[in-house]
C-alpha cells in the first residue's frame, strides 16, 4: 500500500568508518520504500543530513538483516565495505554476540568483532572481464590499457580491474597526492570502458605491503575512505606483484588492514563509530517547500 507516512518523522542513526559516513534507517519492523528524490534529499550535506551512502535495513530469511545501499543520488549499489563493518557491529551488539551475517545484493557477508575493530569477510573478488564488467572483449584484467592522456598525461596508460561487489579501477602511481582527483575522477568513472561506471583509486606504494590510497567513488565523489576500494587495491597489488600477504591501506580518513584466506577470500578489518541518533523531520521526507508529492511506500 502507498500512503503518506511519518507525520512525526523517521528515526535514523549516523555512523561512519574512517569518515566514510552513513545514514542508517531500520525498516525491519516497519517496511518502507523511499523514493529516489527523498533518498537524495536525506543524503544532501547542505539541505539534508548528509552522507556518502544511505543504508536501509530490511528483514532477511538468510541472515541477521538485509542491507540495501544507496548513493547520494538515490541510486542503489551492491556493496560497501565500511558500511558492512558498521552494520556488522550494530547487528552483533543487538544480539549480544561477537559476529553477524549480513545479506546484500552482492551476497552474504560475515562480520566479526575484533577488539575495538570489526573484521568482515568480503568474499572472493571477481576478476573476469565480463564480471567486473568492462566493455568490449578482453582477458587480462591485471593490466587493462586505457588512453589517459586527455585526462592527465601523468597517469599510467593502464589500470588493474577488480570487482568487490562493485567495479574498481586501480591506478598505481608514484605520488597519489599529485593528482586533482576531483577533476580526473568523474572523467575516469564515466569512461566508455566501464558500462556500469567504476570507483577510481590512485594507489601509491609507501612501504612494504603498505599503500597510500585516494578514492573517487562513483556517484559519491572524493571520499575519506572506501572499504571495497581498499580491498580492490590489496587484490590488485597482489596480482601485480607489488604487495603480498597482509596489506595496510592508508586512506585520508584512516587505515584498514586487508588480508586473504588460503582460498583467496578478502578480509577487511578496521574501526567504526556512531556519530549520533535522531529523527528525520517530515519536511525533509516530503520536500523543503512542504510539497507532499513524494509518497512513501510501505
């Protein structure tokens, strides 16, 4: 049934992993479907609450909860590593347990509390051309050729492609800080080789098994941290011979530890935090001008 709901507002929790921030709405007891325009208003940092992604928790028959992930433009995506750690912690706390299982569009993810941090099994990376996906025909995703001269001639003319529930392009560069990521990110994200667009990472090796990484997240822009990008860089580093074993990824918001199981599954460990809890005002749900043309489906 579609009706106008939330006359008293909608409860939410603001969480973040290394500054990668999320508005979390629990819809397990009262299912709802927020229109894309409403999702975008909530995510707006000037007129709404502001976040890199909005997280909607729903019931799951296979896990502790189903996590839906929406970018700031209201578009839905399949995976977010930092959000998975946040929700893993939240669900484990609810159960009084040390672990939780989260269902996503990318599959089931297992989270485990590790002291003050959360470790998440992000699964096996997809490395095939069609599964990333990349346009056209090809086989080698370790070193994919790309003409970058028009974007920035200092960029290498190739990248390493990895899918961690979403597509990633990793450019290994001598100095990740030397590039204007806000300028080159949207150009690379929308290159025709990426039919579903892509997250863009600039990775600089700073020490043995340690990389400085800056990320342009598709539809979200420059971000302080991106968990799936950290996983993608670690996988790409191993495939190119630049790093092996446990790898430390330094992002602007902090560091993540990435390891691999003998089967090749990617384990990401890092901190999370709750910033505050509140109630979304009905005016934000229905529009700043009081227009109630946006209906909320329940």
